[in-house]
C-alpha cells in the first residue's frame, strides 16, 4: 500500500532528475485532449505496427533495461487503455524496478484499480479533468476508481488538465508551429535520459517526439545502454531539439554547472 509521503516538490525533483523509460502501452489515446496532446500527429506517423503492447513484449523489453532505471507508465497514451497494464506494473515491481504512473484512470476497471493499490510507487500522478479540454467519461466506475486511488495510495498527487497543462509547447512543435531555432545548446536528458518506448518496441528521443522523427533503437532487440549511447551521440543533430525550450543555451548551462560545483544549489533542481 503505497510508499512514504513525498511532497509535490520532492516528487518532481526526484522524477525529473532520474533516468527513466516512459512506456506507451497503446497507440491512439481515446481521451483525446486535442488542445495539448497531438494524438493525430502520432497516429499519422505510427504506421501499421503493433498498436497494443503485449505483456510478453513488455517482459522482453524489461530484460534489456538495468534495474536502476525507473519505469514510467504514461508515454503517449493513457496506460489504463491497455488491459495488461496492471500485470506489467506488478511484473516490473517484482523484478525490482521503481515504478511511476501518470494516469487519468479513464478506461480503468475496478479490478485494475484494486490491483494498483497493492504496489509501491515512486510517484503516482492523477490527471484530473477541468470540464473543458479533456474528453473524460464521468461514469460511476470512474468516480469509484478515483476515490479508491485517493484513499489507497498515500503519495498520490494531482494535476488538473486545464489551460496550464500545456507544457513546453509540444503540441505546437509537433503540429509544425515553430519558434526561432537555437543552433547550439544543451539538453539535460543527455545526462539523465528519459526515453519513450512505443508498443512495437521503438524508442523515441523523449516525450516531445510525437512525430516519431528521432528513433534511437528498439527495446525488443537492443540493450538499453546501446540505445542511450546512440541517443547521446545523435541528440545534438535532432531537428526537434533545436526548437525545444529544454535545449538550454550554453551560457545558461555553464552558469548552472559552475554554480552547482561551487555548491550554490543542487544540480537536480535544474536537471
Ligand atoms: S494528454 Fe494524456 S490522456 Fe490526454 S490524449 Fe494525451 S495521452 Fe491521452
Ligand atoms: S532538447 Fe531534444 S531530447 Fe531534449 S527535451 Fe527537447 S526535444 Fe527532447
């Protein structure tokens, strides 16, 4: 039943400064929050490969990931859409991985939610509707499930999917609305990679890559370390990165690095 309580700040710092793999368990998220989630771009570019990750594929992929890398269930789709989600989470926990979940609980059954209560989480973030942007079905099963999680997972945290949910202008970049590019920069994810895996095993550079432009390997066949090396070697040449707000300017990077070395702040606060 859950882990020790973490403050919102602790969870965010911990999560964003950790190395993790985000698992996308299905293609075509039915919640369809069009305003801030470019699902149509992903659907157009994915092709005809496996659209629902199987438990067998998940286990095979996990075999290629070291235990210090956190497993995050979110990616480019609501994880509860996949009927094997809770089996995957249980398996990852049994194998000794730390797990993190970000979910709307849409399409979750009562049974799936009861199963989720039995696991400890590095973080469990509930995404709640604002009644305007996200396409939620407010069924009685959904309400029961929400209360079950609120009462049963002590370190649960909440994000409202309102106008502020838009982050890093991902939806604009993926839809071709581009700011001025930055030619030279530094991405913190080259230090702590946060790759995103698709149901067919393809691994994308990060959670910005809904266009699937920058594939760095396939976890069904490649070791995690091989994929990370490829990501680090190629990242600076990725077109997407040059438009991303997280591609920090070199001067900002150097200032933080020097200040961090002098002990002015914990580098994880900006990494
Ligand atoms: S924001 Fe989340 S729930 Fe909404 S469409 Fe995208 S993946 Fe689905
Ligand atoms: S700079 Fe590139 S790898 Fe880094 S977060 Fe942005 S798009 Fe992703």
